[in-house]
């Protein structure tokens, strides 16, 4: 992490991952599939899956 910006990039990835976990847990508590959640929020299922996986 000696490269400039490496710490910030790591922190951003950590936040994305934690947010994705929180969304997945809440979705599962609500007994929704990724497809159902995607339909409710106006996205495609792959977008929900990517978000839950912490992808940018």
C-alpha cells in the first residue's frame, strides 16, 4: 500500500463490500430474491448481484 491512493482505494473497496453484505442480509431477511429486489428498485438482476458482491 505504498502507492499513492492505495489506502483510499482499499477503503473504498471495503465500504463497497460491507454495503453489499448489508444489502444482501436485508434482502434475505425480507425474503426477496435478487430478481424481486431488482424489479422493485428498477434495476436488472445482475446489477443487484454485482452490488451485493461489492463490485463498483
